[in-house]
C-alpha cells in the first residue's frame, strides 16, 4: 500500500521482480501466469514511481520501501552502493533518500 500524508511516501507490501529483474509493487489484483511469470499489467512497476519522483519539483524526497527486493528500486535509478552512507549528504540537504528493507536479491 502506498501511503502519503506525512510527507514521505511509504510502500509496505509485496515486491516482485519480473524475469528481467525489474521491480514491481504488488497490488491486491496482482497475478501470475500458470508458469509463475508475473502478469506485469496487474502490478505497479517501480519505474513509474521513479518517473514521478523525477518529474516532481520537490527538492527533498524520501521514499520508504518495506518489501521484498526493495533494494532493486535504487538499482533502477542507476545508483551505486559504496557500502557506506553519508547521513549529512543523504538527509541533510537537497536531494533524494531511498530507504529499503531488503537488498535487490
């Protein structure tokens, strides 16, 4: 479920990757085919959320993802994981912070 109101979007639910490794957020209507392949039209592709963030005029953005494979969200944005977090850079000024509950795998 995507929630807003406190200023930071929050998704807490199921994350699913398709056969190409792209992250989707499951909805109550999300379905898989008999062979287990995700029916992509029944879920929200994380790229849509990234596009909305990129098109926003907000100078500070925080998104919280509590789902399987949530680390794949940042991978889709071309982010590199250096293994460290500079809190002042990530949260202290203008920019974007993405908090995920799991890795991309």
